[in-house]
C-alpha cells in the first residue's frame, strides 16, 4: 500500500528538512505545527464560540 501521508515541510535548526510525517490534514508534524495551524485555529474558534454561548445564557 502506498503512503499517502506527506512529510513535514518544516526546516530544522540545522537547515535540513524535517523527516517526520505530517499530521493528518496538516503540512507539519506535531513538533512544528505551532499555533498558526488550521486545526489549532479552528479549536480556538470553537472555544470562543462556547464562551459566547455561555455568556448569552440567562442566569437563573
């Protein structure tokens, strides 16, 4: 079976390319993904939506 998961596209501190597999749905591995990654941004947005929903609920 062919590997369909890509490798991480990040540069190491020595200047070479990272050889680790990228996380599913991302272009970077878990070491290089950072807070800018799409799934991290979506997770943060969902947390903010949950906070907004909690603020809008009437207190009893």
